[in-house]
């Protein structure tokens, strides 16, 4: 695997379910990010991790719970979501000196 | 804070036409500027970048020049193809500390190229 991978690519869940999104980067980067992309809003930064430590929580509801066990892996745990949480969830990573972020293909989440 | 503004609305044009997508930015320091492209059903891909004033980024026939005097980073392509149909995002990096670069994104422009 190369670059940034995300699983699953598609997820349908009910409002009472618990699920997790997984992101893995194979680039040796030290920072990882979760973004939400929905049709009605521009790209929204949710969480930032740097060397496994959370450095930003952009006022995200507690029904979204991130986890970063190491610099290569990032999870987003989901529980009791709302239909308006349906969106494309994108993971990205970056290395300090290069400034650009590299994105995964995203997980298309539908909450029913 | 730092921000990016892209022109409103989708862009529809014919194959081989000239494409321009406007991007202006507001920043307190000396940001790096980027264009990302998102093809249908995929994540964002870095298209090109420029890290200082007067730099020109280029890739796949696309170009953008970092204009500090007009705080702009307009994307251009001389002859578009149907395969260029995608959403294009302008972004800047606020260089928020070592190892952690937060990007400020514009709203994106849907480009549709008609055969």
C-alpha cells in the first residue's frame, strides 16, 4: 500500500450503531487530520494529531471520537450519529517541512 | 485569520477552451499556496503549489503564479479536456508550527468540460 488509505470506503449505519473509520498513512508523516466534506458546507477540519497528540478539536460533537495510537494510524469512532452527519470523511497526513497534505480517498458515510 | 476566497459557482466550458479559476487569499504572514483537485468519488489530490511570491506552480498543463501584490493564486489551463472535469480547491498553509500544517481551503469550484 502506498499513500494514505481509508477503510471502509462506504458505510451505512443507523443512529444507534457504533462504527469506526480507519486511516493509515505509509508516508512517514507525523501529522494526521480528519476532515468532513458535505454537499452543503466547504471542507471542514475536525481533528488534528501531531506525533500522536491531539492538537486541535474544531468544536466537533462528542459523538465523534478520534484515536491516534501511532503516527501511522488514525481512527474515528462513531456513535449515536444523526442524519446530518452523513458526509464524506477524509483523512490526510503531512510532514512538517513540506507543507502539503496528502489525502486518502475518503469514507462515504450515510446515517439512516 | 487566514482565509481563501474562490469565485462563486460552477464553471462549464467546452473541450480545448481556456480555463481560469480565481483565488485570492488573506494571510498575516507568508503562506504557501496550493491547488488541490478532487475527481468524482475520490479524495483530494495535490495539483500544484507555490511557496513564495512570484513562484509559479505547474502540473498536468495547469499553472498558477503566487502574486503577493494582488494576494492571488489563479489557476489556468490553456486547453482543457473532458478528463479535467473535477472540483478544484485553492488552499493556503498557515504554517502553524513544526510538523503540523493546517490548510485553509476555499469552497471549491466544480469544473465541467463538455466534449
